[in-house]
């Protein structure tokens, strides 16, 4: 059974779904962290430099 593009190499596909779900959560948390950092950088840099944020 295939889930997306990943072949199921686990004992059961249910385990694989749980693991991929946790990976998705982790990726979402990373994305949210990046967005929060980006927004905080913008809010700090905007008064000084307009929209030229330093990365």
C-alpha cells in the first residue's frame, strides 16, 4: 500500500501513518516558527529601514 509517494516499509501501514502525521506536525511547527521569526524581524526592522529587513 502506498501513502503519497512513500512506500510503506513498516510492519503495518497504521504505524507509518502515525509517523508521517508526527512528521507533518513537526514541519508545521518549524514553518510557524519561521513565520514568527520573520514577522518579528520585520516589525523590528521596518521602523528603521522601511522594508529592507536584514536576514
